[in-house]
């Protein structure tokens, strides 16, 4: 099996694009990177990119509230 078949291609986007994708503030994305919840990838001295695959991986569904038997 080739290496490309076992790894997922990174979908790198800017912090602003990641925030738009997640419907949140760019400041939230920066906080997640700072806290280690999300990896940031530096391109050059200033540009920071985020992998959308990693952003999707930290999303989790909220369980439905209430008692199912009621």
C-alpha cells in the first residue's frame, strides 16, 4: 500500500477561512491553536494555516436532551 493511500491529504486554509467554515470568530480559531486543541501550520514568518480535516475532527455532536422513554 502506498503512503498516499494511507494518509489523508491536508486541506490547509487561512484562519479566517477556517472560522467561516466553522461559523465562529477567527479569534476562537487562534485560541484553539494556542490551547493545543487545533494544530496551526506556519508558512513563512507570518502566514498560519489550519487543516480543515483536523477542525472537523474536534467537532462533536450534542446529544439530544430529554428522556427517550417519556
